[in-house]
């Protein structure tokens, strides 16, 4: 895991639900959870079976598919604010509209999960948490990472956006001149945090370029 980000200012503690589904890009979800915990928020985490396999094969995480320990993916000092739920635990807090969940983030969001959420089909806790966010008028962010996109994919994304969700594809930019893969991951995670209105310092902010000056707030070249 990377170094702890510097928090610009203490923020009120919030409760967020994060769902890992089986799409590629699990590094985005892991970094998101890490940063939310580092910033002092409570995170309710649940992963689909496909996500567990992606963790094992894409991220190289030592995940026991029969008895996964998602808390073990994060630093011990962060785990006190992390709640991990079984995929079938539809009685868990993220499934309830009265649990005080500020927002639900599906990151990464597979096309299968996206399609089921778009059509109100809740077969597990990840999909139920998203469904609850929509019905309660709370923020739902879905972070798909797929290409190319079929007409069905696009139609499902449109349906979700029309229902009030934020569709935030994992499309890292390059204007910040990334030097590492971590820079690209943080770019996307920073976009998620921005939409959640969470102040952070994991990416540098662009400002209007001045002659012979850097466009970054720190006044440094990236």
C-alpha cells in the first residue's frame, strides 16, 4: 500500500459502502478504501465472487476464495473503521435505508453488476446497497472499466444516470504527467473523492497556467 495521504483539513466522519465487483481494475477499489479509511471515514466493504478472483489473479492478493479475509488487505491501524460483510448478508447495514450510509461506490463495477443495478435486480448485498442508494436519493457512484462498450453497456449506463447515479468510468487522464501506475490510480480515485465532496490531497490541482510557471498549486513540475 502507498503512503498515507495528507488530509487538507479534518472532515466530518461519514459512513460509506464500497462494493468490489468482478471487473478489472481492482486497484482502484483497494486504493479508494485505503484513502477513505486514512481520512477517518467508516467503510462497509463487500465483494462479489468475481471480485475475489480478480483480487487473486489481477492484484496477486493472497485471498482464500472459500474464507476471504478482505480486512487483511489493509494496514492494521486502518481496520478499526472497516466493516467487511458477506455477499449474501442482505441484513447488513448497507442493505438498509436507515443505516446512515452517506454514499455507495461500486469500484470496480462489472458490466453484469451494472446491468442488474440498472434494472433494479438485487441478488446480493452489492446490488442491494446500490438499489437502496437510488431509492433513498443518496449518491451512487459506479466505476466501470470496460472497453469497447456495446450498445447494451451504454444503454445501461444511461439508465443508471437517468435514475440519479453517477457513472464515473475508470479513465485516467495524463495532463498531470503521471510517472507511475500509482499516479494513474490516484487520478481516478481523486475523481471519485471529488464527486463525494471529500477534500483530499492525493492528486495535485490544476490552475490557470501563467507564463513560465507551473499550472500546479504546489508550483512544482509533476
